[in-house]
């Protein structure tokens, strides 16, 4: 996050890189609406009024080379509704965008809600503001009723391979990796979508990795 301020002939050009430069913060960035509705918390920590817009995109072939996104124009067809789509936040304001699950899909559906700040008016007639504002992408997941992952896990030295042959994606906890001497560290593990294959390089070939698979709470040690 950085701000570059250039003054040319009395004109101020402001280039702001990163969402936080606009004062907008979004939480959480991953939401599962399979069993309950969700909410995105949007706050304005900046000194100016922030204008925010939210749009839903469906993600196809998530985490594959063929991954693509399509904007959702009909919430009933997507089974996901958000409200409100536009927010105006004064400095210090906190608002929520509600996510309503309209029913269980026949198979996993993956969405990305793009929360983007919009440029307001310049503060004075002598100021020309050029703002590069980067929005947030909030991942939203909806599972089929009774959908479960079925992981095939292989370890070959430092290489961990995860394949999902089940009917829903696997959510993995943060892994805990411990060497024989007692030194431990945490490892970020990816989601594994249906039909997907994920590979993780471990710190060594001799340590022990422990993590939990959701839904189901299965504990893995290898």
C-alpha cells in the first residue's frame, strides 16, 4: 500500500495502490452458505466518504487452468442473493452485505463477490484525482444437501498430493508440521474441489503433518 503525490502546475494527481488506500476493509474473504446465510463486513477506516459496490460472479472450474467467471444477473438462477448492492460509508462506518442462500444446489457452486470502492468527487475544483482502487474478491461456497468430500491422499517424500473423488469440496484446516526433534510450524493447505488435484511441497521428507478435513471433521496424520 503506497501513495504517490505529484504536483504539476498546481494540479494534484493522486495515485493510490491497493484497497486499503481507499480506506475500505472487507471481512471475511471466505464464506460457506451451505447451512446458513452469510454476511460480508465492510468498514471504512479512511478519512473520506467511501462508495462501494458489490457484484456476484459464478466461478467455473475453480483452481483449474480453465477457471472462468461469469457475472450473475439473475439471483434466482444462481441461488444466491446479496443486499444491499451499493453502500455509502462515512469515515468510521461499518456496514454488512447480507448473503442469502436460496436453496441447496444439485452440485457444488462457487461464487466470488467482488466488493469494489468507487471514486467519489474531488474535494476541490483545483484537484484532479486519479485513483487506482483495487477491490476485494470474497469467495462464497454452496454445497449440495448431503455433499461430502472423499480425499485420496498420497505422500512421496516432501510432495503431498490431494485428490477429491467425492460430491463436495474439501475444506482443510491449517496444517501443523512437526519434525522428530520437536520443532513445529504451520502450513497453509488448499481447498480441494470435486475432481481436483492439489499438490503441496512440505518442509522436509521426515516430519509429521496433521490437519482436519471439513465437513466431517476427519483428522489426518501422515
